[in-house]
C-alpha cells in the first residue's frame, strides 16, 4: 500500500534563499529532521528547505480525499491529485534543438513555450533583497508604493489572485509586501498548460512555409500536421510563417498570439496564432461581442443588412 502524501500550505509568502515560497501554494512534505523540513511546492520543479521554526509557525495541513487536495485559493477550492504529477510535456531546449539555426522560428517557439507555462511579467513585484530590507526596517514614506501582489513571471499554477483584490487588501494581508499569486486570467493547471502548448505548436507547424515538424516531436506531442491549414480566425487567411516571423521581430510581436476572448487569457481553445493587425482590429472585445455588435448595427439598417447577407452567402 502506498503511503498517502501529506500536503501543507503556508499562511504567508516566505523568502527562502533565492526562492519565494508562495502563500497558500500546496506543498508536499518530502522529509523532516530537527532543523529542516523539505517541501516540494506545487508551483515549482525543485524542493525547498524550510527551517523548522518557520514551518511550525506558518504551515497548515491541507485536507484531502482520494481525488483532490482542498485549498480555497484554487479555482473550485480544490486541486485534482493527478495535477501534482503532470510535468511539461517537452523541455524547452529539446523543442528548440532541431531549429537552432533558425533564430526567428526559435523566438516564436520560445514565446509559445513561455505563454503556455509562465504568467506574464510584473515589474512592480518586490525582489527578495528589497523585501528583506523592508522586513529589517518596515518604514516607507507615504508616497512610496512598495511591492505588488502579482509575481513577476512565475508558473501558471501558482494561486490566482481574485479579480476584486485591491491595494488595501494587499497592504492588510500577512504576506505584504511579498507577492501572493498570479493574475486570475494567467491561471491554468499543468495538464491544461500542456494542451495549450500542443495547440499552439500544431498551429505553428500548420502555417504556410513552416519548417517540417521532426518525427520525434510530432509523436511525443501527438501533433497532427496538415500543411498550410492554419488560418487567422479574424480574416480567414492561411497564416504564413514568414510574415509571422517578420511581425514577431517588430515591437508589437506579442500580439501574434491572439485571444478569442481577451478577458479569458491564454486558456485552451482561447489562444491562436493570428495577424497582429487583425488582433488590433478585434481590440479588447471577444469574437462573440464583435458578432453581436455588427448584428445589432445591421438589424435596423436595410443597406447594411443587405451587404451582410450577401457577404455570408
Ligand atoms: Zn488575420
């Protein structure tokens, strides 16, 4: 019989060496001796040694059953147990290796990889050095705004911060001024992150002029290659990797990754490789919002209605 793992979460974010141990992240207990408890946080690939006195003061054991670990900070208040064992489906260097000569294509793959596994950046997040200085001398001038609840680029299965969470809530929380999570729209469980990467790579390899997807990558990721089949959702044109690469190197490269509903963020079935200009045209609205706007505009205008009906023939 296998021994059931014990999971704990820390009441507040703690700085340990060069690592942040994020508040409320479930951590599997790996070992304990008189001085140290070794934990493996859900959102990290490495273990962290926590001094016993810190552990005893801040760790709370999480409830679990056969299928879930319960934690109010996660969507639905629980984490499916199998998610603790899901690792990235492929390593970044393994993915890039066959294309190392093709710099632009590697940049595109790197961006797909980063969007799949890492939350967006946040330059307002305090660093550990500044945080320790604050703990030693917790005085800030009234005008200074220290720290931010959102981590700078961390894994997408770090606890999501509720959308209504305000600055005053952050200043009142135990972790302040250390970060406590990621933006809610950046959140995805590890299995969904793998699906997002596979979807993005499938689209990339199905663009016109895309390099051939090597057999080992195709088989490992179960990518279905149908050359010249990937279209921009907005304009319906087949995407050309040559144009994409040119756009990627421009200042606005990040908008090559278009969202069907920008408010949902990079979720499965919500992100696709499309044109920068098309993404700009869609703006902050979802596709369905745009459809409803046009339908409303055409409904009581016979001329527009006629144009629209002819276009849809
Ligand atoms: Zn387009």
